[in-house]
C-alpha cells in the first residue's frame, strides 16, 4: 500500500513504543498495513516532548483494525 498521509487515520496512541509495535505486528497478521508516527522523535528531542506514539492505518482499514485490537484486548481482560 502506498503511504498517502491524506488517507491515514490514527488508530492507537500509546506512551510506550512497544505497545504500538505489538499492535502493528498483530495488524500485519491480518494483512493490514500500519505506520508508526513519531517513533524517532524521542531520541531526537527527548521523551518529555512526545505526547504519545501514534499508529496510523488507511481510513478504509480503520474499522477492521479497531475491531481486531478491541477483540484481542477483550480476550486478555
């Protein structure tokens, strides 16, 4: 999929980068492309300036991706 930032929407915001990587890997298992935003900013200007790492998906995949993550979270609670 081409990374067209106009069609990307934020699916997840987390303060810990590993949470975003786990979600990205889970979505990849369902053939959903996702993109981590602000991943390298903490090493550039420090973690105090990061409001959270964002995982974005194509707008067309948002509902499916959200359901996948919601279902997994529900199973683990």
